[in-house]
C-alpha cells in the first residue's frame, strides 16, 4: 500500500500561556515553521477568541497546518498534513515546540489515502500550482 | 481523563470525480454540512489546483473542517475537529458521504487534549465568541 499523504497530530502540553494566547505570535509561528519546512504557503487565516484561545490554518500547496490553542490549559493542538517528498513535517513540530516553549509533546503520525500500487511504482503526486481561489 | 476536543479523520474513497474536482461544489458541500451540524462558521477558504484537486478549510467556533481532494484517485481526505457538546461531528461525515457520492468510507475518531480532572468534574469549554481576526 502507498499513501497519498501523511498527517501528524501533535499535542503541545505545558506551553507558555502568554505565547499561545497571542494571535500575532501564534500566526507568525505557524508561518515561520511552515516556511522553514520548505512548504509553499497559499493562504493563512487566524482568529482570536474571547476570553482565551487562538484558532488558525495555514493552507499550503502540500496540504495544511492547523492549530487550536487552549491557553487556560497551556495546551495547543496542531495538525500537520502534508503530501509529496519536498516537505518534512517533523521539522514543523520541532520548530513549534520551541516557539511555544512546550515542555511535554505527544505526537502521532497517520497515513492518509492508502492505495494498492504495482510493485516498484509510486502514487503520482499532482503538480501543486494553484489556478483558482474562492 | 477528559478530552478538550475530538477529531474524526475520514477517508472518502470512490467519490464522484467531477464533484470533488469542482471548487464551488466542494466549498458549498463543506459549508452546508458544517451548518447542518449546528457549527458556527467563522471563515472559509478554498483553492483549486492544476490540473486536479481542491483544498480548503472551514474554521468554525468549535474548531475546523478541512478537505484535500485527489480527483484522479476519486479520493478525498477530510478532518473534522470539534470541541464542546453542541455540534455532532458524525453528521458532517454522513452529509459529505452523500454529497461526494462516496462508495467507500473509512473513519477514525481521536481524542485531543487529554487532561486528568477530579471525578465528577468536566473540562471547562471556553466561550466561543470571536473578538479579533487576522
């Protein structure tokens, strides 16, 4: 079986509360971590909630990176969904761990889109250039 | 242990190709399915790729719903991340199955943000009103 994509679900516990409650800091962190992993950013969209919490998504040509933070629990949930061989999702996790100063991290990698392919062949990775946005 | 959120990872195989390659159709499907599950939509952002594929995210007050489609494999990966008790994530899956005419669905539910709480107590779910967007 070959997978079209891989997804890392990351639990960042014991984060620095003020950082993960700061909309601009969280957004810049995800953008920087995503760029450092050689991803191509298509759009990013972040929101702050009252009284606490930030949610946001960076859509990349290679899929997406999403975050939801619960500063009141010093916790942030991050999803790193990638496809193709040009991007290394684990570097995103490592960068965010430092940026949020998380003292306890739990991660799980999932394969997405499993298909049988003839031996020696690979799934075709589609070209990633965008041509239309809503 | 109590969880702050739940996440359903859905693999929609054997979808109708033309539907999951249609930016407007995919976007409208996610918006409709999300509304039908009583979610509060904050933003949505979708992109079409060349030659195939649609990626997009609906950010909701209760977290997010994301999609990446590979029409060339009749496949769509969907993540449904929710928190709180007011939204039923499985209805989103059921609605999208019909909208994409998927003949084969595989799903997995994950708990996100696990914390020990005293017996009989629950984790506090933060109010979801937004007060700032980037």
